[in-house]
């Protein structure tokens, strides 16, 4: 009888075979259908060969004793794998990447809450593993982390934490980054909803865009001298009420602390501010800006209804549009501007409740709508 190469495993082909414990998928197979091996509760290991171009939804769903999946393909995203492929695989602990694996999107493994380690073929030119963490070959950049980690200490041997490497970890509660790490890349720890405590060392120079975005339980964070840059949306939607910004800081990006829980903020001398850096900080009461700030960016404290005290220093020359706009819900009743102020943008208070605006020195150039919503007799020049 002539051997016939089988090109695909059909939908539900082996569905519910409780005694199926071992599967060898031949090289001829390019497609694994919908729920092809779902509920095969004795299956412990599966290998995805390099020719497979499609893995159907729920292909291995409910394989409750599946412990290890090996990918010998070059990139799992080329298989059309969905996050539901390994749903309810409650004992899946290991992902193995073969010698030719080169993909960089590991979000497809986000739903594997029991994942404990990545393993990598030793001849893979791009990746390696370190204590179950996935990293680049030189082991100086972390690439991905198993989903089930609760307390994380990042060794100082790594120079950077890669983009989204620790994002969406379901159980992560505390993070300590050891001295030696220099860069926290974009989205590195974003959307870790249980993360409450973060300690970053003085060796960290840059915290990238959205690095801690959406960490809705983050109440305790420590930054250290040496930090130079906080990116865009870095701490947006984080509930911490206080943070000490290092004096070495030179840049705070757009929306960096938007909708955070801050009550007081003091900007260090020499730091540049992005637009709307503190937008929507509902609890922010006090803000102190140094003399090195010559321009207050657009919407810097927009929609901060609890803002009561703002300290501005000599050296300030321009206030951009909507800087203190509170849309009628404000607590900022009085504000004094320094004598160095030369120009003011549109609607800096919006329809706020400010009733006492004091300019020290000659009147600055203003727009027609600069004081919209504020009576003329509430503005004084001295």
C-alpha cells in the first residue's frame, strides 16, 4: 500500500480521547483543526513542527495534564495560534523554543497562568533561558516571563528589561530590580493588576513609555538618584499617592502620571515636562515647580479638581493652553505668577473656580480666552 501524506488534522479529530497520552505529528501536517485534541486529559507533551501554518481555536483546550509544549517553528504567530489554544490546560508549566525560533511576540502565552518556565534549544542563535526566564542570547536583556510568578527579583546581570516582557502577569505582587539594570523598556510591567510594590535601583537611567501603565494596585514605588527619563504614560492609572522624583531626572513624558493617585508633586530642578503629564490626577493637591521650568506645557494640570496650591518660581516665561483647566470642579482659588512671565495661552483655567489671580510685574501677553470664566476684577497686577 502506498503511503499517503496527510496534510491536516481535522476539527475535533481526537476530541475527548481520555487515554491518548502521546502524539507524534508527522512533518506532512500543516494544519491542526478546531479542538483537534481538546479534552485529551492524558496527553502530557506536544510538539509543533516547523511546517504547521495553522492551529485552530481550542486545539488543545482542556488537556488538563499537558505539561510541556515545544515549538520547532520559527514564529508561533505564523501558526495563527490564538490564546484559546491552550485554555484550561491547568498543568502546563513549560514552553520550549526550538533551534530556529525567532519570533518576538509572546503575548499568545498570556492565558497560560500556570506557566513556570521557558526552555530554549542551546543552539538557538537569538534566545536563551535563565532560571526559567526568556532572554536574549547574551543574557543581558529579558524578553518574556512565565505568567505565574508572584514575587520577582531581577538580577543585576541584565542591562535591560525588554518591551512588554513582564506585562499582564496575573499574580505578580512585588518587584525588586537589582543594581546593574539600566533600562526598563516600553510596557515592560504594564497591566499587572496585582503589582503593589516596586523598587528600582540607582543604575536605572530610563523608564520607557507605558512601563507601568495600568498597574492598578501599585501603591508603593521607589525611584533612586541616577534616573534620567520617565517616558510617556509610564505611571498612568497607578494609584500611589506619593513619589520622590530624583534630582537627576531630566525628562518627564506626556501623560507620564495621568490619572494617578498623586497628592503632592515636586518637580526637580532641570527636568523637562511633557504635555498633560499630570492630567486627571483627581487627588493632586500640591504642585511645586522649580525656576528651571520656563514653560508650563499644555494641559499640565488639566482636570485636577483637588489642586489647591501651585508654587511657581521666577524664571517661568510662558504658560500653555489649558494648563490648570478644571472644568468648573476646581479647588484652586488663588494663584500667583512670577514677574518673569511673558505670555499666557488659551483657557488656562477653563471654567474653574479661581477667584484671585496675581501677576507680579508687568502684564504678560494673553489670548482672548485666557481668563475665560473668571471675572476681570479677580485678576491683579503688582
